[in-house]
C-alpha cells in the first residue's frame, strides 16, 4: 500500500542560503544598473560558486524532500545561464572578439570591438588592456593620429611606459607617416610639425638609448626629417621655423648627406625672409637677415653668386643712409665682410655716391683681407720710365680664368677691375706708398695683401698670378 510522505520544512541552513542568494541577486542587479563593467567582471566569480552551492543544496533538499529544492533548482539554472551569457556578452566577450579580429588582420572590426568595450565598460578590469591593444591596432591599421592619441592616454594612465623603446619607435614611425600624408594633401604646415615631432622622438632615442641600433638610425634620420620640415615651412612662408631646422642640421650634423643641401636652402631662405621684410618696409631687419648669408661657409654658397634679382628685391628701395648707417656699425664691430658688401651695394644702386663710398669700401676690403689668410704682395719692379710729375702708371695683366679686383689706399684710393685673361689700360695714379690688396672672383684663390710703393715717373706692369 502506498504511504504518503509529506515534505519537510526548510531547514535554517537552507533559509540562510536562500536569503544570501536573494541578497546576491539584488546586489548584482544594482551593480548592473550602476556599473556594467564591474558587473560583467564579477559575474563569473559569483556564478561559479553559486552554481556549485545551489547544485549541492538542490540535491540535499531533493533527498530530504524539503520545500526549498525548487528554489535552489531555479537559482542553479539562473546562475548557469548568467555564466553562459558572460561568454557572449560584456567586456570579456568583446575582448575575445577583438583579439580574434586582430589575429585575422581585420583591424577595423577589432577597433570597433575595443571601442565598444572602452565606451560601454570603462571601469572594467579589461579596459586597461583594451586601451593598450587598441593603440597597437590603430597603428597596424594605419590610423596614425589615433594611435598617437591612444598611446598617449595609455602612457598617462601608466598602462604602458614612456621609456619603452618600442613605443618610441612607433611614435617616430607614426609622425613620419603622418608627415608624408599631410604633404601629399598639401597640408605643408602640419607636415612640417609632424616631421619635427618625429625629430623630437629620435632625439630622445639618441640620448636615452645611445648604444642601440635605433640610436644609430636616429642620427641618420634626424637631418632628413629636419630638412623635409624646412622645405614644408618654406612653402608656407614660415621662414623662422625653416631657418631653425636648417641651422640645427648645419650646427649638429655636419657629416650628414643633407648638410650641403641645408646650406643651400638656408641661403635661399635668408634671402626670401629678407625680401618679405623689405616689402613690408622693415628695412633694418631685412638687411640684417640678408647679411646672415655671409656667415654661411664658402662651401655652401658665395655671396658673389647672388643674382641681381635677389639683391634688388631687398636693397633697391632701401634709403642709402640706412645702408650707410648699418655698414658703419658693421665696420665698427669688426664685421668687415658685411661692411664691404653693403658699401658695394650702395655704389651699385647709387652710382652718384661712388666717390663718397669707395674709400669706405676700400678700407673695409683691406681690413677684411688683412684679417684673413693671404699671399704677401711683393714690391713691384718698375718696367719703364715716363714723364709725369708725382705720377705713376700701372698696367695689370690678368692671366687667370677669374675676374680680378685691386684695392689701393694711399695718396689716393682706387679700385681697379680687370677681367679674366685680359690686360688693363695704362692707369695713372699718384706716386707714393699704398696699402694694397687684390682678390679674384673665385674665393678658393687666396688674395694678396701688403704695402707697395710706386715711384714718380715709373710704369709698373703687374702680372697675375704673381711670380715668386
């Protein structure tokens, strides 16, 4: 005969776990609405023990046929369901999808997953990892600006180290690639700044990792990037930035293949800036900027090669008194090269001032040549006599391929110009002792300097090159 066995009442232990599970459910629900990132992070850690405990309590209550068995069955099913869902939803699922997409080189999809994780679950324990990984993913996908911004956020959050050589290499590559892209799109200012940012990173590598191959490569690449930056700045008329970059090459990278090119570009940039200043009536600044080309090495450019067009753009409209004042200041400060250049300019564009300026020009030239390396002027030997009280006659024979200029300062001041492979006419001068110098249009040929005496009633025939 079947005997009915009634169910036992729920024991105190089961009641405790029922209350605990209810509180946990309420707590997790509250956490879900307040912070979904932490909710999904904690869910597996809550579900795993809950599944085990609820399963044990379900078996126990079924065996004893207590009324709590149904509750624990329901809680077991719910916990198992949440554990399964955590593999398909939330930050962990997004992380797995992002990594799988990255492995398949589907970088755009990977970026989308990482962004969803960062935007929807910023407080998740996986957010830091996602920020680091999305930085690399941006870089791999060619999103260089986004990669830079993302890496900077990771550095600020101390997720990655600013002293990591790999990170610095990525920054350098991103900046150089951005510079190329900006240039292709004719965004020259942004291109130049990107090149300078790359230089800053390379300088850091050179200083902090001096014994690495990357430091050696940095020393090679820095002048190239500086030169490219200067070219871009020139296109935008930002002369100061261009000059700064070019002077960096000339002062610090004289072994670079860009050294000579930097000198040539700097030469032209000084002229361009001076021309712009002159057009804006900033005459003194314009002259000072133009004169900087005289400080460049001869191996880069010689100021005798400046075209008339370039000189006119700066000096033609500048008042002679302004030029005379600047030239006098240069002379008084010992800058004889700049003083003589300015005196030549004054005479070139103001021929009516030749008589006034030539003595100043001759004096500047003599002091310039005397302060440099030169050949000693030999005392000339009289060639023939002639009748001329207090006078001497010079005949100068130039047997070189370069123009010759002779400067004389004594009883009178005189400038004598003799073209290449030619002989001057008879030149009458006052007899006496002169401070003399001569120079060729080729700066590689040493000038001559010394003191010479021309006697009364004597003709002198001087041949160049001068024989020992």
